C-alpha cells in the first residue's frame, strides 16, 4: 500500500479508468434497454453490473492478476527465493498480492454499495447466500489463478491460455451479458458450468428470491466446481513444485 501512496496520481488514474468503464457499460445497456422490444429494467441492469463487477474485482477473476504475478515471478527467478523460506507459499503470496491491490478491493466496496442502494437485496437470507457464493467464487478463482501459475512451470508463455480462459469467462460468467437474457435452454446448460460463479451467481442470489430446488442445484454445482477444482489444482501445484526444483530453474 505504501508504494501506491507514493504515487497519488496512480490512485486517481485507477479509479478514473474503472469509473469510465462502468459509465460506458451503463450507457450501452441504457441504449439496449430503450431499443429492446422486451421489457428490460434499466435500474436492475445497472445494479446487476455494479454488484457483479464488484464480485469480479474482489475475487481477482478479471484478467487473473494473481496468476499473472506468479507467472512473472517464476519466469524471472524471483519465485526461488520463497522455496527456502519456512512459509506456506500460496497464502503468503496471495495476501501480499492482496495488499498491493487494495485499490481494486476499495473500488469494489464502493461499487457494491451503490449497487445495493439502487437495488436492495431481496432479503437478509439473500445476503447470507451472497457471502457463501462469494467465498465459493474466490476458491474457484484462486484455482484458475493457480492453474496459470502451475502452467508457468511447464510452458514458456501462458498468455494465450490466460486470454482464452478470460474470453470464455467474460461470456459465460455473465460479466458482459446477464445470463437471464440468454435463451432458457442455453442458460440451463451454462449454469452447469463453473463460470457463472465468477459473476452471475453471487449477484443473482443477492438480488432475487430463488426457489429452493433451483437454489440447491446452483449450490451443488458451485460446491462441486470450486472445491473439486481447488483440490485438483493443489495436486498440480505440488507436482509442479517438484518439477521446478528437479530441473533446477
């Protein structure tokens, strides 16, 4: 944090860039809502994008910045410094990364607060559900970031993989288009994938009253993908560390 505070213009540029992006997204959906033959509630759309955008920033899924940082550390040899220290590497690096990116979290808090003012949560139970799904989203996002870090041990350049995953995320997570606007059949298929957890699902359970059957289905799918992928990535991480140490990088 101290490094950022030395350069106050960087803080202003960060918030300005995020605000401009949000404004253009709101203008786009305002035009869509006005020009659509269907009834689109502009107020709900604005609240949705403010909250879902906050979710993506909090869990660091937008561009997978934690995975990118670890990739750079591995390639420039900095990562070797942590192998000789008596620390748990992933938590140590993640919380250090969190401290360096506090502006994204601060912006998310502001964005989320405005979103729930525009459209308050459907109920107290929905707030609890939001926190549960936000935690599951963080676990899943951390798994993808770890996958990119692990891939760095074996592949010279991971930017192509990262960009491919990011493009899929933007479409299937609901970060660009709310999944409620998808055709029903396609939406049902997408909801069985893990990507809605990264934006749509936490926002959806916060803003809507959901039937128990649908809620249990969403929860079961989210638990399966978040913890299943995290367990798989931890195994991949341990094998990648052995490979890293074995080749003497």
